[in-house]
């Protein structure tokens, strides 16, 4: 059993309240369990397949979930890159291997299941792309309509293609993501759609399982977890999940939570560097990593706590550094990710060079979305295919001359 609890004033709400913020003070809500009453047996968990639903006792869904078999993503050792950076214990958790190609599926399997559990009949979100792709797929699976608002012209091609193909009502707003989020919140309030942006506390419940899987896959607590930060929901979610593992006595320390943003969109980095309690939004966020092109992260309050309480840090990387790491992951490790995902590993490169990261740390980077999400950025970076006449002489001449 769970309650919805305000992270600021502690006000507590019934599990079936349709609420995204505290009615008393306006701050964010978190799903809180009575852990003593849960009776979780680790041996039972370990016998279950490694998917998000291994951890179902720590999730709010009571009936059969709306699932596309998400989670259980690979944790790859980055051997070649690790050697180059002098980091022998460097890993990447490839969230691009989820059903719709990003970690958003973890949030949506729980979020859409909760929509049905709460009796809602339609769902909506604003999105930089992946949230809309994922919501469209899970709404299709659930058999309910979905409305998604995108910043016009600023969403990677693959993501729009998914939202359209899965049958969501796709609306392109002539403004940025932050404005689209404002609009969809209004729409949900006035017309009773269920809001599935990461301000929705149930979505973060699904996403926290990234951290739980890392513990099970590594067999240990990493010293550091590094995530790209857009709305800052994912880093908050992973921190929350691992905190529950501490309370259950499954682990005895937390990794240093480390958030990476793009140079042109770095309100969380500024807040950490300047010691601010509240962040100053970036007016016109700009980066090639469209998934983290967000100027006013809704989960900033949770993320700042996650970073500070674990002795972590935040840093920004340039678009050039992001793209260089996207190529390195692809060419040196065989791991195909979209630009925002490469930001986490690019951040590690920067932090190890500046001496913030210790070389003997065990580091898990979350790489958040698949290479195929953003084919246009890929094609622009690479040489085009070499076209030849269909004869052996032409083939040999381009290969060996
Ligand atoms: C949504 C997303 C992010 C940002 O996650 P937040 O929880 O908003 O901080 C990063 N990378 C990818 C690929 C995403 O889809
Ligand atoms: Zn409150």
C-alpha cells in the first residue's frame, strides 16, 4: 500500500487522488510505501526474470499491468572507452533497448497502468519526443486515446514517426517544450485527461527500476551513477529507488548521483554550482540533444536533493562533446545511442579529465535512448555511402586504391 506525500510540507494524500502537485503548497508529490508491511523476499525477486516487474512490490500497480515487456536492459562494460579514459570500471546501462527505444517505457508501463487503475479514459503529455513515442505505444496497448504536444520542428524524426504510427493525436506547438508542458497541464485540468509527464509521481516509480536493476546486474552498489538531465525526473527516480533499497536493508550506501546537461540548457548545473535552492530557468534552451532541450525542469527540486544528498555533482557538455561521444560509443563499443544519451558518458570524460571523478570509481552511465531515434543527426555527421557501378572492378577500386 502507498500514499502520495508532498516532498516539501509532508501533506499526505489518498492513493486514488488525481493530483500532480501538493494542494497545500504546490510542491511535487512522491509515492511512499509502508516498507515494513511489504514482506519482500530477495530470493523470490532473484528467481524472477530481470524486467521492471521483478520489483512489483515496490510499484503502485495492483492489477495486471499494461506492459510491452520493458526493463531488463543490458549493462555493458565499456572496455575500450574505459581504457582510453583510464577508468577500468566504467559501464553503460542501455535504456535504448526498451520496447519503444527509451527509458520512458519504464515510466509509461506504470503510468498508463495507473491511468486505468484510477479510472481515467484518456492520456496526454508534452514531449521532446520520447515521452510521446512511449505514451502512444502504451496507450495503444491499453486501448485508450492519447494526445501529445510537441515543440514544432524540434523533435527527432524517429520519435515523431513512432507517435504517429502508434495512433496518438500529435500536435506540434509553435514554441518550445516548456510552453507545450504548460499547455498540456491546462488541458488535462480542464478536460480530465490523465497527465503523463514526469511531474506524474507514478511515472517516476517505473523509472526508479533502472537503479534497482543496476544493483542486481552489478551485484554491488556503483560509486557513481551518471544520467543526462532534461526534466530531471530520471535522476530523481533512480535516487528514490535506491533510497528504498537502503530502507529495506538491501544496500548500505548510495552512488554519487551525477547529472549532465547540455551547455545551452543547463539550469540544474547552474543551481548546483551556485548553491541555489531554486533554479533559474533557461529562457531559450538550445542543444542538438533535443531530448534534454528543457529550460525549466519540473523535477528540479527532487534532482537537486538527489545530487546534494549523495555528494554527487552536475556538469555540462557542449554539442561537439556530445556528438564526439555518440560516435565513440558507436565505433568503439558498438553501442548506438541518440545524442542526449551520449551526454552522460561525455560528462564522465569531462569530469575525469578535470579530476572530479576518481579513476578507481565504479561508474554506471545511463544511456537513455536508441541511435535510430534521431537518424538525421547521425546522417549529418557521417560520410555518405560510396555509390559504385555494379562490377567487381569498381568495388575493388573504392576499397583498395
Ligand atoms: C527524456 C529523456 C532524457 C531526460 O530525462 P529527464 O527525466 O527528463 O531528465 C534524456 N535522454 C533521453 C533520450 C530522453 O528521452
Ligand atoms: Zn505540500
